[in-house]
């Protein structure tokens, strides 16, 4: 069987790693891929936004299945183009991908479907947004409505901060077109949770809940990033809570999308806030999350490929629960100096020898002119370690991250710190 993976980050490396472990005879192709994925298959330098070239590649290679990693190609309609050509592809159509591509659309969909989420208003002018921020009161959240690589959410402690965030999006256009419309949103207190579900549009299978750390600095301080690490399992994510999320959030959302003429097939990612009033949606994503995917897949004992194939081919999903290894996983992101604003690239990298139960997923690497591995992005590696306890996994992940060497590299050594503090308090 031949599988084409669209993308070239840590999430795509983790997907390639998982699928290669499931089937030794699998032929993997990635576009554009990265040096880590190149150890598992062939990498072909086709940009993720070039739908026509990707379609041509899938046809020429006779790919049996295409899996789309990033949100950009999904929002641009790659699934529509592949389906029109009769090719199997895992992911939602452009209409369904609006649940991530337009936070305004997602908010209205949730409001109409009765899905619990924060109060919000949509604005395209600074004056209207400022009035809304004052009416909402600080702290307040200012969100770019469009795709902003996970960085378009600003939590503002004061109205002055909110004014600056509004001006940055609507006047200075720091997020480009993604910030031409913004949401002024109620601040929700609580702890965040990520829940992925595989869905054929009607049936949905939840994956193991995870938690990511978006802030750059230890103790969850500093600016938001695309994610500095993740861990699973999460003690607060009890089976009862997952059932509640499925019945009150996932099922109504999928129903609303069907009724809107945009049935969602693929991986729906619910970013949740566990508030005193129960779980509420922070945002939806239309694809595997990064870096949660790198934490979850090493724990997944079930085969993933048959489920991806069924969804891509339009077959009904087998609703049997997934099997998970009874261990803990911690993923630590190793980032380049200057991330998230202006990361340094082209820096030589020295990797340590491989060790058991530690998986180094390439996220922003390339081969330099001399064939040596160099940095090529803000998040350079996602280092996942498994342990018999969260503390053991955290220690191993941070230790492995520390052993990766390049100038100015930075990482957080406290991924999962709240969970560990809770364990210590209970003890």
C-alpha cells in the first residue's frame, strides 16, 4: 500500500512513524516532508498549498491514501479536489474546515447548536472591537478569526492590552488577512484539554485526551506559541467527562455541520476549557493537533491506518473503542532562539544517540548545503518520552531535549507541571 502524507512538521513525522510501525510493507511518500520523515520514506519537495501539484503527485505515484497534516491545504479545498478526481483522502472539505479557518463561523455554529462556549462578538473595525472589549470587561480574549498558525489568540489582562491587540490585528495587520475579522471573547477560567475524535461525519471515536502548553516560558508564562509541549493521559479527563464532551459538544457539532451541508470527515480537534460550569469549547481544529499528536501516537496500541482508510473512502467507522498503552507520554518541543516571532534558521544540529522509549520527531529541520542537519523553523523538534509515570516521562523527555545541541536552543522542562503538582498534593 502507498500512502502520501501532506506536510513536513512534527505531526507528520509522528503520523509517518506510527503508520510505518503498523505495516512493514507500507510505502510512504511525504510532500514536502523533512529529514526525519526521509528515514521512513521518500520526500518530494511539493508545497503544501499547491493543490494541483499535490493532486498530480498522488496520481503519478498512484497513492492509495492521502493524509493531510496542516490546516492550510484543508481550508484551501484539497479534499474537494481529490474527491472530485476519485482519490481517497483523509480530511474535511473546505466547507467543513471552516470550523477552524473561521472562528467567527465556528462561534455562530456553536451558538446555533447550543454547544457550550465563551460569549463572543465578531468585529472588523477597531472602534467596534474596542467598544465590545469594554462591555466584556478585562480580562478579555482577542482572537484573529482566520488561520494564524496557533498564534492569533491574545489573552489581555487589561483594556489597554486589548486595545493594543485590536490595533495590532485590524490596523497593523500582524496576522495578515487572518486578522481582518476578530473575535472579542469572554475570558474563561479553568484548565485546558485537547480531545481528538476520528469521524466519518456521523459516528465519532474519541482518542485519549491530552493537554498542551501554549506559553513560551516555564510556569505557563510568556507569549502564546503553536505549542511548547504536551502530555497524556490527563487525570481530569475521566471517562464520564469524555462521554459528556461527546454528547454535549462533539455530537451536536457534527450534526450542525451536516445540517449546514458540510459534513465533517477526518479528525476533529476540540480545544476545551474545564470550567466550574463544565467543559466549554475554546476552539475547534480540523486536523491532528501539534504537538498533541506526538504525545498520543506512541501511546496508541490500536492500528490507526484502517480507520484513516475507512474515513477517506467514505465507509462507516467501526465504533469500537481504541486501545491505549497503560503508560504516560510527555512531549517537549525544542525551539529555535527567537521563536515565536523571528526564529533563527540554518544553525547546525547535533543529535544524541537513540535511547529506548524516547522518540525525536523532526518539526523544523533541513539538510544544509554540506548535507548536515540544520534548523529550518521555530519549533525544531518534538521529543516524546514514555514512562510508567508522568514524572518519569517528563524527566526523560526533558533530558532528551537537553541533549539536542544547536546554538540558542530553548525548551520547557516543566511540561505537565500542574498535573504533577496535583499528584503531589494528593499524595
